[in-house]
C-alpha cells in the first residue's frame, strides 16, 4: 500500500497538515519532511492530498480526479459565502420524485456523468464498494418490468392463499402475512393495469440505474444510499427526473433469475433501483411535509 502514496520531498514544506489529518496515522514527520510508514494501512481517503497547499502528495494508481463529458466542470471548494443556507435548501427541495416521463431517450454520456458524480459520495472507511448497472432504452426497461411482474404474480399467488400464509409462519415468520396486508392489493392493481400497457412500476421511464454491491465494509447500505441520491440530485440539474422504485429492489433481491438476467452477482445486495427520464410534469411549488418527532437530550 505504501507505494500508492507518494511524497515529493522537494515540494514538501514539512507543515504537518497531512500528518494531522490522516485518519490512519500513515504519515509522520522526519527532518521536516512528510514520510509514509512502511506496511501502512492507508485507506486512500486522499485527505492528505486535499489539505496539501504545495501539491507535494500524489498516488501512483487507484485514485483519479472525476471528469464529466456533458458539461464544464472545474474543482472549487464552496462554503457559506458562495451558497447561502436558504439557497442550499431550495436547491435540494427543488428535486422531486417523478412518476410521469416522456419517451425521449437519454444520451449515454449523460448517464456516464451521473454515475461519475455518484461515486463522489462518502462511504464508510472509504470502501466505495458500489457497482452500477445501467439499463438504457425503453424496450430493455420494459423487459425488466415484465420479469419483475412475473415475480410478483408468483408472490401474489402464494400470499393470496390463506392456508399458505399461515403455513409459512414457522419458516418465514409474518413476512407473507405482512406482505398480503400491506402490498397484495397494490400489486394486484399494478398487474391488472400492466395488461393494458400501463407501466405502474417504472412510470414510463426510458432508463433504470441499479446500485448494488457486496455487504462488506462498515456501512454498505448507507454508502449506496448516498451514491443513489447523488444520482437523483445531479439528474434534476441535468433536466432529468428520477424515482427510486422499492418494489423493484425487493424483487431483485429475492429473485436469483432476474439477477442472472442482469449479470449481477448472486451475492450482491440490490440497494436501489432508480427510474430516470425526462419529466412529463412540472411542479410549481415545493412539497409539504408530515409532522415529525424530535427529542433533544
């Protein structure tokens, strides 16, 4: 690992900022120069690189700057002087879940840029252990929707039987009973509507991005959620709409055959399934929120 982290001793001033910020204590000062410990446990967080004013720190491989194809971008650290709290709130609240899409296809470079931004999200211990499967094209999305529909037809057939629901208690607990109570009618309606050509699952979106990965690391679920929401936020400011599809997540995690169709490793957990397309709806106000509970201790 030590060969990945490189110190340019000519540029290094020995200020110690990199040593101070290193979460793994990989760096130390020797004769007023930063040094890398042998057999270190560098997590490649690049914090040392980020705080060095003299460009004295680099990495031999593994790490690289992000680059976008469809818009101009130059790195700049922004703070409260650049974006006010009110502006920041409006920027985030202006993004909405979209359930009406135009048929217009999405350029592949735009989708690549969405994934490029997704991986800038934080991750526990800097694991960045996420993978992305992009299904681009309305016909491909419909094939996935039909596979998921077939899965739920089987589940509804089973859960619709009172006998099977209660026979499953010793093996599945109340999973089947709860599914019947909470989702059976909704799924039945979606299956019925699909026969008329309606797409109640992906809402007519021409593209789907699936975020998945192993369950290794300290916070794999949270990591994927951050990356997924990066996609959703960036999409909004590229004139696209998004919607996270929970039913699709459930189906993919329980159906090995659908994972196989998508070339997703059977042990990978599906964290999010995101419908993406150009919105066929315009919102004029920000949404209202439910009452919430908070306790300060």
